[in-house]
C-alpha cells in the first residue's frame, strides 16, 4: 500500500491524489477526545461528501462540499441567519486543491 506522500509525488490519477489530500486534511482537522481519528466525526463535520455523513459544525465555520454531478467543490460558511456564504466554487481536481488551501 502506498502512502499519501508517495501518491502525491508519483501518481498521475487525480482521484488518488484527491483521496491523499482529503486523508491529510482529515488528520489535520479531526479533533476531540481520546483516539479522535477512529472515534469522532472526521473533519469535525466540516466536509460534506455524497457517501459520508457527519454531525454538522456550528454556524460561522468554513465547510467544504462536493457537488458530484457537476464535479464542483464549494467552500462556504453558514451565517447566523442560516444563509450560506459561498467563498469558493471551483470545478475538478484543481478546484479541490484551491478550495482546500482556503479551507485549511
């Protein structure tokens, strides 16, 4: 099994590279309690993927969502009034990279 660093340096597959990035962000952002990587919500609920459910974070926190049919990544915050404030809305692998830079 290849690690995230090896995948990032050697893979040409955008899906593999996206998974490596998201795994790294999950490790950087998952917090709380004992053994949070296995026992808490990944990304502290800040990432929404179609196959992945977590408890949502409080309003005012940056969130990242994938809109799969458009291959679009959206970085946004939910305001106190419940309205989304989109900060980044980009397509494809490059869009993911740009949104993650703003996310972290």
